[in-house]
């Protein structure tokens, strides 16, 4: 059984992470540290801390989940690994290649795992969606993820805390393209929209070779839209709420083929539960290499996009 220490009492932790840990049969207890919020001690939460440093030193948990501002991910990821604790980090786990290499090296040296909780790929609808590419040699994958204007005190609007649209949403762009096509990007053309020195949106056209392309638009301060679609000469499929599907949402695909349209029901699923189960199953099987390789590969592709943006 695993004991999990959460650093940060973010909205994501309160809405998603605690529920997933509560649901998991492989998690025995949970501890939470927050330096700014009062923690509601419910379910598997057995202890709380008001200091991240005290929590790391005094907790006997074998896994640390880091849900802090982006600028703090590397610092507390490194400290956790050095204290021989496995690490899960909210997206984006790292902000540059140097951070990535250091965390991977420490995890390998201490026989630990490190993982990033970008979970949209763990929905059964996503698995069905990417299966459509097997019937076509080429086509265009398109994604749009736009959200309404954020309050100025939101951490995603803070340059100091490594906010911005790309750091918040860039992993969706880099992962959806490579996961769908099963290839790494060969050519990336990306541009950003900035306001007060902070990027609030970005658009990218990505080539994966052999006529496999990905076009995407992500950003803040827009009417909400969350969709991905795939189009070939004779086929079109569209999937809504791909990047943040609520567990009670009944997912559907809209498909056009041979001038006929249909709506296919996919159903409900819980991405965080599925992610955590796979991760802990691999950990129990001592398959640390596959966990760490998945982390490395995902981060390398994300940082490739980030380099082109800068």
C-alpha cells in the first residue's frame, strides 16, 4: 500500500486528486500541506501541515504529489526525490531541459519514479478517437482549447510564477499531436499572443511527416471551446471536452463519412482514476523504467514546442 503526501491544496487537488486517491485501493493514507489555505480533513487525509519543508521532512509517505505553482515544481520535485520519495507533478512538471535531466538522474540514482499528471489520454473516448487514424494514411488533426478571461490574481496570469497560456496548455498541444500520430514532431511553427509580457494564447502548425499534420489554437480570454477533430479526404470525427472531461460527462463523437452524419455515444469515464491506477500498477510491478521513460519522452516533446515558441 502507498501513502501519499500532497504539497499544495489547489483547486485541482480539491476537485480531482483527493477523489482519485480516495477511490484508489492502492492508497492507504493521504497527508496534505498548504501554506496558504485551510485544509478540510476528510476521507483518507490523516495529517495536515502548514509548511512544505516540515511536511517533506516529517512525512513517512512514499509518494509526493506536487500541486504548486509552476515555478515551484522543480524545487520541490528535486527535494522530494532527494528524500527518497517518488514524485507526481502537475503539468508542466519542468520548464527547461536542465530541470528535466536533473530530476530524471536523481530518480534513476535513487531507484524512484517521477510522473506528470496530464491525464486526458486516460479517457476511453481518447483511446477510441486515436484509433481512427489507423484507417487513414494522412489527414489533419485540429484542436482548440480556449477559456474565458482569468482574474488577474490567478496564478496562471503570473509571469513570476511561470504562468501563461503555453505553460498551462502547451502539454495538451505536444501530447495530443504525438499521441495521435504515434510520432514526434518534425517541424513546428508556433506563435504566441502576449499581454503585459505574458503569453495569453498560442497557435501552432506541426508536421509529423508523411502528410500528418496538427493545427491547434489554445489560450485565455475567449469564449469557452474545448474540441479536437480529425479530417481526411473522406472522413471527419469531432470530440468535445477532450482536455478536461468531467467524470459525469457522457462523451460523444460526431462523425461524417460518405456524406452521412452520425453521433456515437462513448460514455463516462474518470481520467484521474485511470491514470493513478496505471501508475501504481506499474510501480507495484517495479516497472520504474517505463514510468520514467514516459515522463522523459512527454517532457522532451513539450520542451521542443517551448523552444520554438521562444
